[in-house]
């Protein structure tokens, strides 16, 4: 009789979970923020626990589930895919997951189908936002390309990220280019996984 192997410790959400079952089309998304949050949460890179990053400075709310793809990192290869970027943002690759049903939980994992992304330059840092739909979602699960989503949804996501760091009297350093489709998103994901392997691949060798 076979026995299932259990980890004694909770896996680190960034380093201890696979990027997905069928990368780059189907990826794992670790959710940090839900559309109902008015706080900015972010993974603590050392402990793996979710922590409060900052209160949202404006009344805008995240329009989708938001988190990152495990075992990715925005370094030089991700930077090289974005004209005008001086570096990657030094974080895991961000992902926005669209779901027809309201989900108000965070610190959850979900299978997400990648359909495209937004090229976000945050003060010279490449900070792409991958756009995905929840696998088997009854309303959006059939979507394969960002162009198949209602344009207003992409507009809202872009507007949120373009404005969520705005402070009165200060220059807004965030710019967002035209949305890109799955093929470009696949390049960004591959680059982020290669960046991760270069900087953190030794962690996987210790498993």
C-alpha cells in the first residue's frame, strides 16, 4: 500500500510551490489580495507569511484577485523584455486572476489560465502584470486570449495600476503600455522563471 509523502513544514509560497501544472498556459497563483481588500498585503520573503505592506492611499480597490506565480523572479531577463526599463522589480512575477464568482479569501492557491498581460514600468523597474482567468470558471474559463475579455475589464485593471500609487503633488512614475496576448505573456513567464533559477535555483537543489 503506497503512502502519500507529507511535508513536515508548510512550504514557502514563493520557493516551495511549483510554478504550475502546465506552464506557461496553466500556472499556480498564490493570492495576496482580494478585490475586497483596502489594504496592500505582500508576502514576507523571509518567512513566507502574508504581511501588511501599506494602507491603500486612494479609494481605488484591486479589480481582481492579485498575487504572484511561485518560483518566478523579475530580474534582468524580464527587464530586457520591456523597453525603457532599467531593472526588474526584484519580486516574483505578479498575476491578476479573473473569477466570475466573488472570492474574498487570500493566502490561497488557484490554477489560473494565462491569457495575456500588461507591461508596467514602475519608475524604471519592469513590473509586468500577467492576466489570467480561473481554470474552469463558468463565465471566463473558455477564454484563451486577452482580446476575448471585455475591454472594460482590462481598462479597469490598467487604470488601477496606473493610479494606485498616485500621491497629490508628486509625479506619477508608473506607466503602462498596450496589453499583450498569450504569446508575449509566455515569454515574460519564461524569462521570470530563468531569472529565478539564476538567483534562487540553489534552493531547489536542497530539496
